[in-house]
C-alpha cells in the first residue's frame, strides 16, 4: 500500500508533513511526500515565519516520478499555498492515482471561523473545486462554513455531499458536545468526547490517522471511530502537558494504543 501526502513542511509546530509521515508510517504504509512549501513554523500564531513556495520544484519532482512510472493507492492533500498549487494537485491526482485509488482532501483553510493567513474567499472556491475531485474530504467546522457559507452542520454536510461522496466535518461543536458529521450512504453523526478549546495541528493528526486506517483497509465508519479516539487522547494529553498550543498535539505516546486497535481491526 503506497500513499502520497501532498502537504507543507512546517519545521516547527507539529503539523502537515511532520505529522503525516510518522503517523502514516506507524500505520504500516509507505508514505511518499510532495512538499508544497517550506516554512520555519506554521502560520498559526507565530509572527516572522519564513515561507518558501515550492511550485517549480513540485513540477520537476512529478516529472521525475512520471519517468519512474510511480502510482499511488491513496493520495492525501493538505495545506496548499496558492490557487496555482490547487490546480497542480488536480493534475497530480490524474497523473499518479491508481485506477480505483482513493483521493482524500483536507481543505486546509482556517480555524476559529477565520481564514489562516494568506487565504480568502477566492481560495476557498478553488479548494471547493478540488473537493469535487475527492473521495473523502475532511473540513473542520470552520472550513465547512468557509466552503458552504452555512454554520448549520446538517445543511453544510448536504451541500458538501453535493460535491463529494464522503464529506466528513470534524470537531463540530453543538449544544450537545462535539461530533463528527459524515455521509456514508446516509447522513450520520458520531459523538466524540469533548475537550474545550482549539488545538493546533489536530486536523492534521486526524487526517493522517484516517488515511492510515483507510490505507489498511478499514471501512469509513471504523476508520473514523479509531481516529476520533486517537485524537481525543492526544488532545487530552496535550491539554495536560503543554501550555503553548502553537506547538501542536502531543500525540506520540498515544500512537501505540491507536495502532493496537488498528492492527486488531485490520486483521478482521
Ligand atoms: O495545521 C494546518 C496547517 C498546515 N500548514 C501550515 C499551517 C497550518 C495552519 O495554520 O499554517 C503552514
């Protein structure tokens, strides 16, 4: 099982590729990477970060891969730095995803109901067009709002299902607590234990673990359940151990119980 992760390298802050690589690798799958940008830190809460867009290099890397005849079972795309990169990713899917392979898009746009630095409405529209090519999309509650214009999760889910067969809205906070809204043949909601507040990098841990579960052959619902448990424990640990949320989730020591559950499910 060969996975390609298209995401940035934020050197500090435990998100994007520095999370995807260890998590997917621990899940037991080969994870190749296509870096979109190199940053000194992620853009959420740090000032003065460096940002090197890798557009030209991405083109050269993919041309080389084409000559090698590489193909992927699953492609997972995350943080993209520009509208040009979004259209490049569509091209990558066409060139490198195996027939019958799975395309997962985490439409990284924002948090706390605002855009991350550098993103706007036009970028969100372009991201929506990438979502239309995906098998699974994993917006958080802010991103589901930025993509659909509604804060009503059921309405947002229906709108997203109009573009993609399996939308998943993560960390959706309602009066009854937190839930995951997803479409799997029908509209569904999974309750998840609640930890108040926002945790940087949680979306990337979630997307990476979910892709790992899918790559190991789990059905969507089981993949979501295991992933949600893993993220919950990682968030709890982070809340206990870390004061500065900018440095991401302390997920590392929660990988073992997650993998134990994954191996048991994958053996069924
Ligand atoms: O965690 C999402 C993310 C990924 N990559 C970069 C980011 C962010 C969120 O702030 O800035 C560079």
